[in-house]
């Protein structure tokens, strides 16, 4: 509880520049994407949101971005940080979840995160008091900068879970967590190199990544249809999917579609309400271009699945790029077949689900033009992701039952 000593304290950098405060705490949280995301993770991990969990800023009440105001407002930052340290000392938390990076080369580093993918296996002593710290990262990195990288969201949930379970003494580290951390560190390293190219925006990189994800999905689908994987066991196929990280393809595509939908339905108007009219216009153009690009890639993917003789939809207003018979004919090589079972069978079902729901996202308008429902596009990747995660979990459960 925020008003009591102990427990977990989540430490972010500072209030958002456009942060608004309401008498209703829940409204304040919902108005800020970062707080809303942290609140959702806390509810997922503990069942309680930020109304019962302490979340401090390293620079409370300082809304001017610290990276821009360091030289001009360093004394104010010193004062704000001193207030934060006093809050920590008064709270005496059992665990500090460190989710900010210091803007200064030598100061404000007591509870900062030490890099995505790293761990803090040592206590931190501040003003004579020792604290257990868990290394995190600022949620905006996964929400706003690499929002189509589902692995980063998974890592944030893992480390948040670690913070709360260290507080109650039930945390157990597993080897697969190390793999997730290494993967996320590699993602960040690539992103850092990409940022050196000043000629491209993050939307350019998102478009390229979506194209790459769909290329990989097409490659797996072609391999399934051609029987490339038929001669390997379900165990070997399971290992291949995890080794190549094929399991994140569906979630990554889904997150990019969710970004488009969320902006069109909610975030654009919120930027306008907060006085960011120019930013809203710029983002609107970028998101519109991103949506057009995503829709083109998905349509190209669907057309590539056509088997000779399979019929496209030609009835105006008809649902589907393919007719029902045309879709069935095109998917016939995908199976799954009676002689297949286990992960072999369930992996095929995941891709079947993707294509079937994607097909239903299209409505024929005439002259070989289709209207595309963005929500059904997102639903296709969401259902396929859940189906694949279920298939992976079923395989693990079956493997454990085989162990004598």
C-alpha cells in the first residue's frame, strides 16, 4: 500500500510533459500511457493496480524533459531527486523496481536501471540504508519506441513479477528467463545502431519489421505446405520454432496493428486534447502511411496463397478475398492431416487460423478491390498467436508427462 512502509516501489523517471492530474486517481492513471501500462502489469501480476502499489518518479513534479533541462535546471533536478530519495527512505521498501535512466553522467544513479537484459544481484546502499533492487526499464521503450517487439513487453512482465515475488520471498529464477534477457539486449543493440541512420523514422523501421515478419510467416507456411517439416519430430519442430523465435511473429504483427487501431480510435484525439495539434497531424500522417503499408503486405500475402483454380471473391459485398471453396482449395496442402499429431498438428492449426480469419477481414468492392477491416486483421494475428502459445504449452506439458 502506498501509505504504508515496505512492499514494492516502482521508480519511473519523471511526470510526462503533458501529465494531467485529476481528483480521481484512476482517471490520472488512464490519462497517461506509461502509468496505464504499469497499472495493467501490476494488476496482471498481483491483482492490484497503482491505487495500492507505490510508483515514484526520480524527479517528482519536474515535467520539463530532464534530457533537455539538465544544464538549465540542474539545481531544481537536485532538489527533486533529494525529495525522491527522502520518499524512498520514508517508505523503506522491501524491493525497488528500477525503471529509469539517469540523464547525468555521475548523478541520480542510485536506483537507475543498468541496461535492458541485465540483472542486479546485489543490494544497493543509499544514505546508509540497504535496498534490494530489480533491474527494469522505462515502459515507454516498449510502448512507444519498439512497440512491435513483444519480447520487450514479456521481459517487463518478467522483471515486474520478480520485484513482487522478491518482496514476498517466492521468486525463482529459470534458465529460459536468461534467454529472454539476451534476446531483448540484442533487440536494443540493433535499435541503437538503427538510430544512427538519421534519414529514417521509427515508422520506417516498423514498416520494415512488419514486412520481415510477414516474410518469415510466408516462409514457414510454405514449408508446412511443401512438407519440409514432415520428416522431423514434434520435439525437433518445437525446438526450431523457439530457436528461430518464430513464436513472436504473430504477437509482433498484432502489436503493430494495435498501435494503428489505438491511435485512430483514441490517441490522436488525446494528443489534440492536450494541445499537441502539430504532433497529432504528423503522427496521423505516419500512422495512415503505416496502415496502408501493412494492408498492402497482408493483401500480397493472401494473394500468394492462391492455388491454381482457386476462386477469388467476385460478388460485390461478399466476405473474403477467396470464396469458401477457393480458400479450402488453397489451404488443402496445409492440412493438418490424419497422420499428424502433437506439435506438428497444432502448429498447422495456428497458421490455418491466421489465414482463415485474415480472409474474413476482406470484403469485395468490385474491380478487384477489397475493403479491409483493420479490427479483423488484428483479430487474425491475435487468434493465431494464442493458438501457437497453446500449442507450445501443450507440447511442454506432454513432454513433462513423458519424463519417467
